[in-house]
C-alpha cells in the first residue's frame, strides 16, 4: 500500500472512528445519566464488584489473537477459522468456570444477588466471542464506518432497554441485561454485514504461530485488567458496595474523555503504525503528531473536569452522588496522561515487540500494586492518589522505550506538550476564579465555566500558534470549504 493511499485511509478511518467514539460515548453517557438518577450508588457498586472477574475472563477469551491478526501483514482463512473456533471454545470454558465460581464470588462479598448476576455476564462472553473475527476484519481494512453504524445501533437499543427496565424497578439487573443485549445486537449485526463465515478447520500450527506473539499480549492484558480492577475488589471487600459505587462513578466519569480519544487511537493508530512499521522516522513523526493532537484535547478536558467537578456531578447525576466529587477531582489528574499510554504501547505492539510490552507491563503493575497496597490502609482518597502516581510511572516507562525504538522518548514528548499544558493551566485558573462569583445555580455556574474555559483555551492556542491546533484548524477549514463547494456544485 502506498504512503498516499495509507494516509487517505487513515484520515477516513480517523473521521469515522471519531464519530463513533463521540456519538457512542455520548449515547452511553446519556443512558448513564438516566440510570444514575433512577438507580442507587449501591446498584452500580454491585455490578462493579464483578468487574475484576468478568474483565479477566474477557481477556482470556480473546487471548491476544485479535491484535496478533491485525499486526500480521497477510492472514489466511485457515488462521481466521482456527482463531474463531479457539475463541468460541475458550469462551464456553471460561463461562462455565465463572458459573461454577458464582457461589464462591457471592459468598466472598456476602451478596447472594451476585450469583445469578455472574451467570448473566458469563453468557455475555460467549456472545461476544461469536463476533470477534468479523469485527477484526473490519479493523484490518480500516472500515470503521461500518463498525461505527453497528456499535451505535447496538448501544442505542440496549441503552433504551436498560432505562425502561430501570423505570420498571429491575434495579441492578437493568445494568447486567444492558450489557448482554448490546453484545447480542452487536454480534448479530456483524454477522449480517460480513460475508466471512467460519469453516470447520482448526490448525494447531496456526494457533501456535499466532500464540508466539499473542501470549505476551495475553499476559500483559491480564496484568492490566487485574491492576485496573483490583481497586474495585479492595473497595468492595473492605469498604462497601455503596463506596464502590461512588468511586466507580468518579472513575467512569473521568474515563469518558480518555475513552473517546483512546478509542480513536487504538482503532486507527495501531493498524496505521503496523502498516508503516518499516519507516522509523515516519513512525516518530506520526507518534509526535498523534500525541500533541490527543493531548491538546485531553489536557483541557481533564483539568477542566477537576475544576468543575462540584457543579458537574450535582447537575448530571444529582445530589445523592456528591460524595464522589473529591474522587473525581483526584482521578482527573490520573487521566491526564492516558492517551500517551495508549500511543506509546500501540507503537510497541505495531513494531512486534510483544515480549517487551509484557516486561514493561510487569514492572508497571508491580509498582502500581505496591502503591495501591500501601494506599488501601489510608482510605479511598489515598487509593485515588495512588492511581495518579501509577500513571506517572507508567508514562515514563512506556515513553522510554519509544525513545529507544524510534527516538521519541519521554523528555521529547514532555517538551512538545508543555505549551498545551500551560494553556490548559491558564484556562483552569480562569475557570476556577468564576467559582468566587455570586453564581449559585449549578447550571449557570457550569455553563459560564465551560464558556469562559473554552474561549480562553482556544484563544491561547490560536495566539500562540500551537502546531496541533493549527493543523486541526486548517483541516476543519478545508473540510468546511470543500463541503460548501460540493453544495454549490
């Protein structure tokens, strides 16, 4: 594939991935707003208690084969069918193990409702495995337009169904059923829209060959999932489901901006980097431009969330969720560097360094678990601060190896991002000063803060001629004038 053709596909994929990420996250957030006002923090915390078990099970089902197949330049139908059958068999085995462990999980937390809820979420693993290959093929072709339509359809219908169930008093079950309905719809639509069908072919040699690459990704994902969800296990076990509900609401809220940006990065950057892995200078420049663009958006979103958290939480979720405000403010700082984690790790994976990826993950998770273990003795606020420190350690390690591989290490990345961070800090100072005014209505206060913050940040980026902002501004202008020209024609 030529560089021009690859660039054109990447631009198109970025466009559709951005639409999918923003609209899908927006729909999910809208559903969450309705559910948060109907359901209690304890309901959300109850589902959160299972996150570590379901998360680890989902990683085992995938086994790292999806990224292994995307990373390969050529993929045979035998490999696709073999992976499909392997994932399906693994999902059935893991779901059965979860069902057997359900009574133990319920007894561990002393909550009987967790037993049938585990059965429900275990079924979701099998349904999701049925659509893995079809989704993978769309990613390989950078056909994110179809992925966007499918995911939005599934998200809309399942979200509406969950709200209806919540209104009818199904409580925590509305959250579990939403997940299963979304998976069923997503898988059905993938099968309808894809011409690929599995064959009864299972090649052990193909699985063994892919596993050389995917085994390290599997171990890395297990570590990442365990570390990312172990705080839920600790809070749920040693505190309460209600406390976990508050912490999870704060964590999920601060993840929304990062999830949108990361979704675009992982669905576009990894296939793009994998396709251009032989040109190191091209990779370094692509990583730099992607990092500055992502952080230009992430800095104001995360710092702005920390400043506006008191009025934001009350306005969106209601007064009953106000105890999560301090957690949200702290965790917003933990989310500052998230896009950089995703980009640096995508580079490692795209270059085929899955073994190095795993070693880095081991070091990061050991450091993170040590911090978390110490923090757990000092309360939930300390647990939130441990996430901030773990994020800093992770960035330094991830970016260090980007420096060794393509010459774009942590200090160069930080130097490129300082102007955007400075602009975001000035924005925060102006936004915070508005809290000193007589505005008492959360709606009015939040509206003025967002308006002033946006004007200050955009104005500073424009006046300082920050490169990522100028590139984005130029692209938007070209798209606007191109659209006007087409309309006139």
